[in-house]
C-alpha cells in the first residue's frame, strides 16, 4: 500500500466534486496535490473521473517530474502543476479545469477581475496561447507567475489555480466561474437576444454553491 493512499483518495474525491459541477469536461482537466517538500500527486492522463480509482493517481518528483508511483501515464499537464507548486510554496494544491464560462473568457482574451481581498489575488490573469501538454505552455505560465496571483486563464484552454488545499482549490474554481459569469453578463449587458443556454449557464454560475 502506498504511504500516500489517503492523499490519493483526497485527489479522487476532489475530481468527482469538480466533475459533478461540470468543471472537468469529459476527460479534460487535472488536479495536483503537494505531498511533501519533494513530491506531488497528479491525476493520470486521459482518465474517466467516474471510473478512476485512488490507486490510479500518480506520484511525481517535484524537481524533475520523475514518476515515483502509479501504473498509468501522468497528466500531460503535470509540468503546469509543478510550475505552480514550485513557485507558490504556500500552495498545497493546483487545479486545471475546462470550466465553461471562464474558458469562454479565455477565448475572448480578457482577465477576470476578482473581488477585493480574494485569496487568489486581484484577478485571473490571461496567459498567451501555447499548445496543451507542451513545454511551451509550461514556460508561458512560469514566465508570468506572480507572487500575489494564484489563478491564471490559459488562452483557448481553461484555468489553472493554486490554493492552500484541495478544498480551497475547489472553492476557488467556483469563485472564478462566478466572476467569469459576472464579466460575461456585463459584456452582454443583459441583451434580450442572449442565447438561452448561455443565459442559463450564467444564471447557474451566479447561484451560491453548496457547501462541500
């Protein structure tokens, strides 16, 4: 049995919570959890979250991404998570989602402003486009990481954010989606021609989230 079994189960539980909320699309998106000073757990590549088991979660070395545990291939975005966890040493977890409204904002190349005092910082900052799963994307993020910002929009891709814990990261994802909904609502200016599916998504995102 892995000495990180409890933490692997925590990663799986967070995946299911995000999938239930519609923030992990299909097999897209991934999560990482800092295990100690040298290792982190990360979801496997192209895995169905509802079929995933705790033992499927991979353990990688933070310094060089060498796999320490796990039979499956680690997420292709492991480098993104490692960059986040190396830079933000206070972050215990990192989450990358394809959540619909924030991803829409990433398509229109806008930062998402957050309420004053939000632990993620003042905004979700836009990162220029680079292909998914590449060193180019990792370098694009690493170059723009800032000490006071814990959340970033990946252009044409989605969101990555760091937080003190998985629970805090899941809550942060919801706050980002709500902020994206407010931004889109302001841009659309409540036009009556707003497509009903988009209106429904915005309205749902602005509803209070259930407590975890």
